[in-house]
């Protein structure tokens, strides 16, 4: 039996809204409080209170965090922390290993997004707002809550994006914040008429790290729902994040997908590569090319796209506007898939996500995530294969 946590965002998503969902689903605030104590000599308290908006009932969470009195810092003047300090803090705690690894993976993803924006390295990033203790509590608490609920997969519907500008440590920035946009690359978003920051970088890092771990996130029997409310009053909608637990058996899953294919012999490899990325970003399950010989023995490629049937109009738009094809063939087919789950393993170079495929209850294949390995290999200036081997060794140990 596998358990999926599916998020529907009506009014946005933040760390405390995710915590509210998890508590409404059954996570005990006391267990989260114990996790905060495990982080060190910090004063972190969590208050979970019933809330309602627009006829919906749920939980609103407030996190209060203060540095130790000996340091003389208040919650609003917490010192900036870098990835190294946060990783050491979490690593030295008594949290379960899986929670440590997942929390560090979230912060690493945040650091990489900020580093890309500021053209520096993840280790040089100081998190400002995200480095405050309340955000650390949000991330560690959310990862622990996910573990306590026994969640295998996570998915989410398109996230709402507000408009206008927002104020932060870097000054006045466009809404959504650049870090949020960077974290959501490759994930769906929809514009709404709200002049507020609806999705925070903390929530974007949590959801995309979790969902980036893969899995069939939208199929199963509904077992329970939980609602988390934010603190701001929105103009036209409840400030609500909903989470649904879905359960499915562990038998191999099958689905129906659409195969769209076309022959191309008058385009450059770069144009086909750009089209491939756009198709994947639009939601295609897979895109690949096959070398073929066409009329008069002209070399060409067969471009094949696998997608959900309801994505056909969007895929056709891209194929006809971004390639030189004059026609596209199509047929429906069925797939049988291994039961999939992800684990994050610790290597000497940093955390790496590994996708595991199970057949009849037994793991039969394991594949380290390329993006994780590539980032760590570049950072350590070592061959990519060395990180792959370390990830596989860590999984076997």
C-alpha cells in the first residue's frame, strides 16, 4: 500500500500553511515541538488553532522562534545563516535520518535557487528570511510531519501567483519572488487577481523537493483531507491550502497515454532540443528521437511524444509552431509501470535523491537523480560517475 499526499492550493502556500495541513491530517503538534527541541538550544513554539474561511474548516499555525537568551537576539533580528550552518544544525540533531536528509535537501534546493539568481555558489548564500528560526522550524516540522503520516509520494495542482511587487531583504521585487519562480521552474502555475505574495520560497522549496522525488501523485482512494490557513486576508478567495491523502495498492499501475510522432528532416538539432524541453515543461511524460532514413535516403529523425490524452491540444500547438513538420501521427497505448518511490541518501559530497522501482514488492532498479549528482560533481570538481557510485553505495549500506 502506498500513500500519496496531494496539495490543492486555493490561496497560496507557505511553511505554516503546510504545517496546518499536516496537523489537520493527524500530526500531533507535540511531536513537532519535540523536533524543534532536537535542533538545539532554541526557543521555538508552535501554536495550532482551529480556523475557518468561506465555510471551510482547518488549522492555522503560528510559529514563534527566538535565539537563546545568551545570544541576545530576538525573533525579528535572527542572525543570517548559510547552508553550511543549517546543514550542521540539522545533521547534529536527534531527528530521524530520513527527516534530516529531506530537510537538508530542501535547504540545498533553496540555496541553489538563490545562488543561481545572485550568480554565486550555494555555500555563499545567506538565507535572510529563510534562515530565520521560524522558517527552519517550518521545513524541519513539515518533513517530520510527512514522515509521521507515512507518505510515499507528493504532488500538487497548479499554484496561484499574485501580481505587483513585494518587499523583502533585497528590497522591492516583482511578485512572485525571483527565488519562488526559480524553484517552480518545470512546475505549473496560474495567475490570479491578488496583489500579495501567495507562494513563499519556503513552500515552493518544500513542495518541489517533495514532488521532484517523483511517484504517481494523482491516483488512489481518498482517505483523509486536511486544510491549512494562512494569516493574510485575501480579496476574493480563502487563504487556504488543502491536502488529501490518497492510498493505492502496491500492484503495478497501468494507464493510457497518447503517442504523437512526426518525421523531421529539415531542422537543426538545436531546434529539436529546444522543442524537447518545451514539450517536457508542458507536461509530456517522455520525449525522444530516433534516427531514420527518409525518402531519397535523406537522414532524418522520428520525434516521439508520450503525453496524457487531455494534453493533446497543447502538444500539437508546440509541434506545429516549434518544428517544421506538416503532419503528426497519433495512437493511444497502455503502459505498465513499476511501483516507484524515492529515497534521499547521504554521500560524502551531499544528499542525493535515488528513484527506486519495485516489482511484486521487491526493489528491482535504483537510479540516482542526475540533477542532484551533476550539481554535487560540479561543486566538488569530481567526475559525475563518482557521485553516482557514492549514491548507489550509500543506498546499499
